[in-house]
C-alpha cells in the first residue's frame, strides 16, 4: 500500500543521496533541504512512522491480505481527496462529493439492471449526470455568489433525498460478472489502480496544466486573477464538475467491488475522510495552496490509522475516539514538522 | 503657458494630434457625488504624465475610467485618435491600455514566471494544455534581465518577494505585452527609500525605451523625478497641467498651498487649528 502511495508521490520517492564520507556532505545537505521544503514531506514521514509502528506492533498488519483490504479502504478517499484538494485550492469546498459517490452507482443500477441499458453506456450516462450535478454546484456557487459550503450542503441533502425517493430506501445488489467486472472492481487491486489513475490525472491537471495555474490563481487572489484575465467563475465551475465526476466514477468502482448499494449511507463519512486527507496532506482551507501528492499520502495515513487500529483490536466503543485523536495527532505532527523544516531552512539560508 | 483657471479650463484643444491617449470632457458622478467634472487629459507617445491629487480628488475614478473599470457618464476617450468605449478591463487591455493596481493583482502562491504569464500562459499545445514551463521560465528570465529587474529566481513564489520586487514584477507583467499606455496607481506607496529607488529606476528605464505612462501619486517630489508633465486633479477638475521643465518643485508647492488657502478662505476646508469654522 505504501508502494501505491509513493507511486502517486512521484518526486518524493527519490531519497536524499547517501552522502560519501567527505565531500558529499554539502550537496547531500542541500538535497535533503530541498526535499524537506516540500509541503508533503511531513505527512509522508507521518505515514512511514505509522506504517512502521503497526508493522512492528502487530503481526497481521504487514501482510498481503491486509494490504488488499487497506488499499480498498483508502482508494475512494485518495481519489475524492485529490479532487477535494483541487476544489479547496480554488477557495471552495464540496460537501456533496461523498453523496455523489454513493448515489451515482444507483443511476448505473437503474439504467443497467432495471432498464436494460448496456453497462458501458449506463456508466457513461451516470457520469454525465454526475457532471450535471457538479455543474449545478458550480453555477449555484458562482452565479449566486453563495459560499460553496452552503450550496453543496444543500445539494448534499437534495441528492440524498433523490436517492431515498428513487430507491425507496431499499438496498440493491449490483454485480458485474466477467472480465468487465474484474476490471471495474472484481480484481483485488482494481480499485486502488483506478484511484491511482484519478490521482495521477488530477495531479497533472492541477500542477502541470494551464487550468491548474488558473485554479491556484483563483484561490490565491480572486480579484487579481480576474483582473489578469483568468476566468475565475469558469475555473470554479469546472472544478465542481470534475469532483462530481471523479466521486461518481470511484463510487461505481467501489460499488462493483462491494456489489451492494446502500441508500442508508448518505456518504458524509467518505466526504469528511476525503477533505481530511486533503488537509492533513498540506492543502490550505483558505485557498491558493493545494497538493495532490499530499492528499494521496493523507489518504494513506487515514487508511493505515483506520486499518491498524482495527487490527490492534481497539474496543469498538473507543475506536472513533482513538481514530479522532490519531487524526488530530497526525495533523499536528504534519504542521509542526513542516514548521521545523521551514525554520531550519530559513536559518541556513541566512 | 500659465496655470489654467479653475472649473475645467484645462484646454482640450491643446492636446496634440499625435496623442496616444486622449480623455475629452469626461464627467462621472456616483449618486450625488460628482467625482469628475469635464476632465481633459492627454498623453503623448513616450511621455510620462504624473497625475497628482489629494484623497478624494478623483484620481482613482479617472484611473478606473481610463483602464475600463468604470464607464464615463459623458465625454469620450480616444486611443491613437480613434474613439473607444471600454466595457471592461480586458477590453481596455486589448486596446493597449494596461494598469498596475495598488494591490498589484499578483498571486502570492505562484512563482514569478507564472505571474508574468497569468491569464496568458503558454502551453505545449494539444488538448491537455500542459504548461510550457521551461519556455515561460526562459522568456521571463530574459525579459526581467532586459528591463533590469533583479529577483532571486523566476521560480521563487511571489510571496517571498519584497514590496518593491512585487511592484517590479507587476510592472514587468503589464509591459511584457505591447502596451500603448501604462497606468501606475501609486507605485511608490508604502515603500522604503531603497525600494522606491528600485521602482523609480524601473520607470525611468521604461520611459527611456519610449513607453507612455501615467503615474498616479500623492507625492509630487517623486513625480518630479519621474515625469515629463504634471497634471493636478482637485475636486474632480484638472486645475494644473504643465511640463515639468516649465515649472519647479517650488512653484508647484506654492500652487498647492495657495490652492489650499483659497479653499480655507471659501470655507471648503477647515484650518488645521479649527479656526476656519466660523
């Protein structure tokens, strides 16, 4: 699982070059400093520490079977978390992403199982509906000048309502068979691989495309970006469309694995985990600063915590309490490590 | 040329035919407040015009009309002799009028080169529109060197820069594309002596290259160093418009003081000791 996270983490993989005993110290130090400067490094260290802790203190953690479980748990958090990191970077937030994650598999079910639409087409239509849902979020937020916290809170409940009405609150079974089913979610590793595809795509979108530059500008200086000719409203709208589609997509993959659709889940837990992953990864809630690698590593931290605490057999009543404190601890450690690194870097520069 | 009389007598007919920008009989009111009254102004090619005025004199309103943010109630604006109607800031920019605002409109979290290209980023082509970073970096480096702006590295985030460096980056962004008239809104505000010197040098360099500019400031000692001509805006009216070579800091100070006295005598401004009240 750490393997998958570091693949997303790209540049972090390169360790500081081992210093030769004499002359190499200076350049190794500089390289280490450059790595320490990266926003994601602290959460990456937290992930490694947690991984080592659970690997040493339990026998069941570092096993193949557990890694499968772990990646399946963190895959949706990674994909939606990366998308939330983009939305947060524009200075907005999407509270309805988890509900989209739960609801749009239902659309596939209605089309494919009830109406007999071919599977691929059913999935495509479902994703187009998700894009429409994101468009509504974006238009409400930008055209009415409402805080996205409010608009997406409203659409969260509305979409949950649509799900309850259309499903009559009844659980459904969505089971794909054959190769298509394996590719979608049947194969043990397919969910994390699809999540990885999402994360890598979003990474390039935010950090290497013209659009990503506009996302940072929109969140960093809304008025200034608009004055410079950045179409700030369109940027925000596209971000809401993107997160809705990503959430729906990974939701369909997740449903294909679990094969059960549960309208009783409103998806808020998934949404909160995703936002938590983005923020503990180093994305600012105030906008202008986002890191996709950080969000991916943040989801790994949440996954390890959740899974590790479960394996350690923490009493069910204490579980949430311990998890909450651990998330707080991870977040504080992230901030403190980062501050220490920056302080040190500044003192060296002087 | 004598100091023109009050009430908008600054002669529009004196605007030379080759003016790159002409503002003719422009008025603007906001509700009951008259912000500008029959304002006439021109900028010749390569000229640096200083626009002075107290707070509330109408400087920013005039600036915002020229840069397309506000539309005038009456009067017209001509760019290179052709009448234009700016509907937006972008519209004005397309006509070659660009502005460096006091807030600079930079994104602190983006590197310098990305800020120079903000809104006009170069891409590698193709549907993904990935950024052509190395090309933008190279061009940004070359351009900043050409206009003698010193920054640690074009990769540095703008938030790590000093106020003067940020101002320089903002000016560089505005001048990077061919701009006919550059408006600088208080480019020296809240800046230390060294930082001011940096910006003054930059403006002088641009002027030497033939860039037409309008520099807005409270402080006319700065403007004396920078400008070819000075215009004073008082209560929405241009009351003084002269070549710097034809006037002196002393004369200008006298003018401002006498104007202030006149306002005190007519009861429009309170004396510092409050005696103007009765």
